[in-house]
C-alpha cells in the first residue's frame, strides 16, 4: 500500500496493492497502523455505501467536523476535493479518477468538500467517517460555483435537489 501526499494540504491518495490471478483479486483496503504512520489518526465510527448511475453528480458536500476515506468499489468516478475553509486557500481543488479496479482511496480532513461524477453505468462508493452523520452539520456548495472554478467532464449532470439548490449551515 502506497500513501501519497497531494497538492491539497492534509489530503492523501492511498494506493492499495491489488493482487490478481485467475481466481480474481485481493485488496487490503484498510490498515490502521499504516494509516496512523501516515498521519491518519481518526477513529472511524461509520461506514456507508452509495450507488449512482452514469451522469449523476453528488456534491460538493462538506462536513467541517468529519474526516473521511472514500473508495469506489465498483465502476468509475471523477472525484473532486476542494478546500472549503475560508481563507487564502479557499477554492483550491484537485480531481482524481477512482475505480473499482484501481481501489485508490482518498483521505479527506474536515476542511475539504467532496463531490464526484459517475463515469460508468453504475458506481458504488464506500466510505468511512470519524463522526456519525448529522444533517445539522451538512453544507453543500454548488458543483458549478464560479468561486471554485472546478472543471467537470460534463455540463449537464443528474443532480439531487440538495445538489441543485445548495445548502448552507448558518
């Protein structure tokens, strides 16, 4: 397993080793000691799975109190992390291709928002959180917010009401 720093401070790209043969493949997708050795000290208390169809865009979702690790376990997604903390780095973003084949993971501290576009017919996202979900902590920035300037490989995504209107916590 390789853990790489990204251009976003605190964000890590985790590249597990994939062992394949004629029977299929094996991937260790979590190793607490390796994560801790690379600065991920969060105790994850919740795991979630979501599915999306091609063209669905989810995000930009922000929970400033919550650290997360994301992994696509089936399909292909264009994944974006963006700095949502007010200050000089607000709006800095980076995109990644996560797939069920590469098993790459993203570790995200609370200051970052996350969103993704489903690039395959079905995308299954698995993620860990260090806090239980609380709707009172959720903020949604619009995927096409001009302050962010995020490039998406679509101009006509399928969006939920939350992602169409945005939602801001006072």
